[in-house]
C-alpha cells in the first residue's frame, strides 16, 4: 500500500481510490493536482486536504454545513462541467458533492476564518475537485469561526 | 475613489497603456473589454482574494490552535433565548 508523508499526521497509508484530482489545482497552487482527504477522530469535524505531491502542503477544511447549516452553493454551468456534474441543477451537498471551506489560522489580531465565498467542491463519484470562486456571493472570504455564537453569512 | 458614468461603447484609459471599454450593459451586469500590456495581470477580485487567502491558509497551523478550533466546534449549541 503506498504511503504518504503528511503535514500533520506523519506517514499514512493510502489507496489510489482515495486520491482526488484537481485539474486546475487551487488558486496560488496551480501545480498541485492530486490530493487526499484525511480525517482523524481527534480532529473531527475538520478535514485535511493533503497534497500528494508536496508533503508540507495541507489545507484544513471545515465542512460547509458545519460552518453554516443553511449554506447554498451556487455553481455555474462552467463549474458543473469542470466537475463532471449534471448540468441544469445544483448538486446536493453530501450526496453528489463534498463542499468545504478552507480555514485560515489568521494572525495575532484576527482569529481563524473560513473562506465561504470560495469553497472546495468535490464530485464524490468522479473524484474530481476544484475551488469554486463564486461571483456575487453573499458569503465572506473571511468568515470568523470563533467570534460569534453562530456562523452566519454576511450580507 | 474616482467615479465616472459611461455608456456601452464608451471607454476610458488608465495611464498611457490601459484602456477599458464598456461593451454591454444588461441588467445588473456590465461587460468590459480591457486592453493592457501582457505584463499587467488582470484577475477578478474574488480570484485574487482567494489566492491570497489560500497562501495564508497553507501555512502550517499550530497543533494547539487546531485543538482549540476542534474544541470550539464541538461546544454544545446554546439554546435560543
């Protein structure tokens, strides 16, 4: 079984079936095309998007419905095609797609935030992913995670 | 901030080398045509912001900060008053 050196959890086994392709990489990391999702019991509900090519590169993700139970993803026709999703309807989070926000630790003044404007969206069946930059989004690219009692879209 | 009104077919310039033309106005959307030197990167602001956020987010997060985040996320929801 192939092994992967991870940024947070040392060496882990993985199978080829768990590798997700990101044909466009992620903005700022356009050459990173293969990732695995890692989950550990002690870090639930966070997901870790570990690059297969760069062991030091691992994004921490928050499932979008944990961030906002009422979150609505808005994929345009190009996004749907790029993700090999059926045209003409929005995919169902948790059934057709995995949708999660990238968490940023912030700095001294600003606590951790999640980018709800541009979530990572993965076609669970085809194992293809991309970061969808939503235009006209009601969601913030820096939604505080710790600040309020509840997370809410900023309007 | 400089504010100007332009109609479809009208344009304006930024410096000597950049020209922006309003091609079409339809509802709440404006279609722009931009002529600029190749050395000038033109990206939608959302894309730029996301790129910058990703670069910040890719920095390794302190294990204690991760633990604090997980702890916060597991905190039982407060009941509504």
